[in-house]
C-alpha cells in the first residue's frame, strides 16, 4: 500500500498578502515532505507528528511558535494525536513553553496511561520529556503589535466579547494545523495542534486536544483532523461523526460535507473545516469558510497544495 500524508493549516478567511500566501503554501508542501519522510522510515503516527511539528516550527500558522495570545497576553496551546491501529490517543491542553505540543501529545500517548493532560501538569511532563522551550520563542513584535491593536479595539467597544463563538468568527478563525496519514501497512493516524483564538480566556480549551472533536483515527474506516471554532466542533463531535458516517456506508467526500453542513446549520458559516483520509488512501476536505490551507502527497511526491475554494483538490 502506498503511504499517503495530508495536512491542513486551518480554515478561515486567509486574507493575507501574496508573500504570506506563498509562505503558507511552501510550509504546507514542506510539512507533507516531512510527513512522507517520516512514514518511509516509520509509521502513520510518526508521519502526522512530524508533519504537524514542522508546521508548529514554521511560525506561519497559529500553532507552536506561531501561536496567538490569550486575553492576558499568554501563549497556551492544545494538541492531540491518535493511533488508528490501537485506538489510543494522547493530548495536551492549555500548555505553555512547549515548542511542539504535538510531540508532547505523542509522549502522553506513548509514556502515560492517560489521554489528556493539561496546564501545569502538561508542562511538568514536557520538562521530563525534554520538550520545554524558552518563553521568548513564542513572542514577536508582529504579534505584540496585533495584540495591542486588538486590545485598543476592545476598549473602544468595537469587539463583542460575550460569546466565544462570536469572538472567533469576528476575528477570523483559522491557522490550526493538522495531519492525517495512511502507512504501507494500512495503519491510519491523525493529529491536530493549535494556539487557539486571539484573546481567548486563559485556560480555554478548544477542540484540538479532544478525541472525536478535533481528531479521530480508526484503521477500519479513516482518519480526520478538524479546524475552526472549537466550541462548534466539540458540540458536534465533528471528527468522530464523520468517521461514523463513513462506517454507515458514505464515501469520505459525502461524509465530510454532511458534517460541515450540520455544523453550518447549528452554528452558521465560517465555523469549520475537515481534512480526512479513508482506509484506501483517498484524501478529502470540506469547509464552510472562505478558504482552507491544505496539501497532500503519496509515496515520495507532493500531489497538491491548495488554499482557496477554487483551487484544484484533491
């Protein structure tokens, strides 16, 4: 079976300069390459972890060193990974000072009896695993300036902060990263990582570390990674729902579209994007946003990089 790796860099407006778009497309392609290199020497879990870690390191997306700030100016990240062969998952939430939360999620999967570890406990695990990073790595003048602008707009009453869903939609969701993979032995895996949404409350946890919401993998069916408004994805259990629709007989394209339509019906447009792969290696994506950054490859070759809705896919 030919190995397949697919990645996403978030669903949202993607209102960026041509230079920023080019950087995002290059980062997506490089992440697929990292995943394909890992799957050639390992398995599907290795592939999704390495692909997501590449995007966390790139600084291009809202994950890892590119993560956005909470309302108090902190950087708190979530990530999760699932092995479709064993049915086990590992995840971390509201963790700080960890450059690659997806590697820490893998550590939870491999080295603990738990599924989800949060906050200070997750940071303690990161210390044991040698994954702590200097806090300065997560801050930049570009993000500091954006943070100041948003606080000024808040003070002027130009943002409405009563509902997290409204915050996310007004700010323009996106940039969560994720990956799905199928290895030569037919094993599937999924991983998702994010810095959350700008000005989220300290301690807020989105869908990315929640199995069934932000990610799911089952060797007999497929693997899914989600992006969008975390609360909407959690309340619909979007990733697991897509897999269960496939289990009931729907093809992956139809299953993903059905779940996106459900989320849209309940929570409106600009709320979700799904990337998936089935057990035969077919890649699919569906979203209700203006764009969704995504790419995939098989064997040793990148097959497609896409951003806009009109871009060829898959």
